[in-house]
C-alpha cells in the first residue's frame, strides 16, 4: 500500500475512533515503526492530525484554514500537475470563470489566448491580465483570501453565462464540496448555475479536511480533478452523481 492510500485509511479510522496509537498503526497496516512514525509526522505537518502521547488524534473540526498567501506554498508541485491537467478542458473562443484558489491561480498562468476571462480573485486578475483581456467582477473586498464578494458580486454574475467555470474547494465530503465562508459558498452556487461546464480542482488533502459551508452537490459538478487517493465512500458518491472523476497520478 502506498503512503497516500495508507494516510487516507488512517484518517478514516481517526474519524471513527478519534485517536490512534503508533502501535495500532503498526499492527493494522503491518508496517515498521519507522514507517508509522513517518506517517504520523506527515499527517501532523499537513495539519490533518494532532500528535498525542504515543500516537495521533484527528484535528479539530474547525481547525484554522491558512490564509491565501500561506496556502500558495502548500503542495505546490501537486497544484502544478492539477493545473496542467485542467488546462486540457479549455478551448479558445470560450467565456471562462476562474475562482479564488491557489491551484486555479496556477491554472491562470497556463491557459491559452483567445478566451474571454472573468474572475473575482485579485491574484487571478494579476496573473491573467499579463496575457489576456481580463474582466474583474466587483464587490466588497475579502482581505484574508483576496477576493470580491457580496450582493454586487452576485448581481454582476447574474448578467453573465459562462462556457466553463473552474472552482476550488476548502474540503470535500461524501455529500459535496465545502468552503470556509458563507459568501464564498454563495458565489460558487451562483457561478455553477450560470455555467455550461463546472470543473472543480482540488488536491487529495481536501478529502481529509472539514469546512463549514456547503457550496455544491456533486450533481452540480461536471468534472472533479484531483490527486490520488480518495476515500472510497466519497469516490462512490462522486461517480454515482454522474460527475466525471479525473485523477492525476
């Protein structure tokens, strides 16, 4: 079993038992003490679990999500691979929306010319405007995560229909994607309703996190691009909803 697969199984066990000792990890997964230690260190370093005496426990449900600039340096190589994959869905002469997301910011630097692009993300605007005629959607400014929101944003979105929309997520559960701010959830709902094709891009760590506000059901998403592995119950829910699951090795 690869480490990524084992880490997902460890998180699944933590969700049932709340705590696991190093010895339990050794026995359940038939691994060495050094391997169990490396698994624990990685889960703790990625804020997916908290170290206890002799083992780990699940990170609190509402553990703090880093701000945008802090998230930019997390899992950078994985985000680059996801962005390379997602750009294959883009064809020229399309109207496209790019959500606030560090992974989607990577995608913005890779898209071909010939698109009409829209975004409410300050970072996306800075990247896109270097090569594209970019439309900035206005509203109130969210300083922590660097995007526009509010009634003005939603009203402006009501006047546009997108050929394709690229959306991010703070966490993904068996019933859909979640975010940390109610305002962010409202924007994603609006964009999804006004898009011919909705693509969600999220690395595998989003499947072991929890966030507060539900943004979309899987039935509202056409393609979900992620990295391996996924919890089995979430993968089943995605496929049963008719959402295409595109996994980047």
